[in-house]
C-alpha cells in the first residue's frame, strides 16, 4: 500500500511539473522530458513490473491532460518502464554515468515516439529532430544532477546495486 501512495504522489508531482513549471521552457524550445525522467527513475528503483505500471498510468494521465491521441504516451512510457526495469537488474544504478546514458536514451526514444505523431511532412523533420536531440541533451544532465543532489541530501543510495545472481555451479 505504501508503494501505491508513493506512486500516486510521484505521478501527481510529475504531471504538475509538466503542466506548470516546465511549460515556460517548452515555449522557448527547450523541452525537459519529465515524463521519461520519472518513468526511468521509477523503473530503475522498483523494477519492470512497477516500472511498466507507473509508465502506463503516467502516460495515460499525460494523454488525458494534453487532450491528444489517447495512448500516445501510455504505450511509450510503459514500454520504457519495462525495459529499464528489466535492465536495472544488471546495471550499477547509482553510477551517474549510467544514469546519464539511460536518461539520454530514454528521452531520445520517448521524444522520437511522440514526434512521430507530429509529422508535418518531410520539411518538418529537421526541426523535429533538433527538438528531440535538444530534449535528450537537456534532460539527461538535468536528471542526473537532480538524482545526485537527492542522493547526497538523503545520505543513502536511491537505487542500490545490481542484483546479478551467478549461474548454476558445477
């Protein structure tokens, strides 16, 4: 029950940030993909099952909030949550380099997916690709810095280390 309450709180804070504080940056062309960040962090912390669930509910709420194609974000974020949650078992999740690379790739994939719905002809693709790359270049370092700050303020690891188990011994 505690994890569901935390999930609802994190989901609400993420949507509130997306709808208020980050819209002024987006109006200037700088997109901080808080949806991909939140889904990635949740999946790295809680694994593929909770990562998929969180990604789906966050994406569905974002789709309802934005008033566009229903399922556009829900599918992408649930797949992202599953893949990162699955990979989280084999990564050193506390590593800032790992976090930066995963956030960059997650943002890039999420932005490419949502950009596919904004297709306005071949002439629009250079601007869309520029937006996608800028979003990934901004979200990855900002998210890594935020995770670094939270880790040092809390004084404890956010994710723990990988849970790699050895194979059968002979």
